[in-house]
């Protein structure tokens, strides 16, 4: 499985929600601190990292795909050798 438009939309919505929540907190008078900044960075990055780990690339090939590819290469090799012998 790979990332599709839905996953990218979910990650974008997560980041925007985090920005809005932090903005509301700062306007409400919460004092910015190093601990708060690290916590916000953790909240912002962890879901995206999990999505990227789960959906890191194309799925592995199935047995049918492997056999189909092997059969196709064998047929091409047989045709090539038949043409050389002709």
C-alpha cells in the first residue's frame, strides 16, 4: 500500500488542527516554553511518522504475479532461441 490522496489529506488536516490549537493557546495567554514546543513538535510529527511507516511503498508481488512474469520470460527466451536457430 502506498500513500494516497486521503492519507495526505489526513496528515494535512492534522497539521492544520495542531497549528490552530497552538494559535488559540498562544492567544489565550499560555506562555511558550521549551517543553511545550517539544510536546507540540511530538504531537505534530508522530501521526505522520506512523502513516509513513505503515504505508511505505507498494505491496509485495503475489505468487501469481511472480509466476506470470517467470512464464513470460521463459516464452520470450524460447522465441529468441528459435529465431536464432532459424
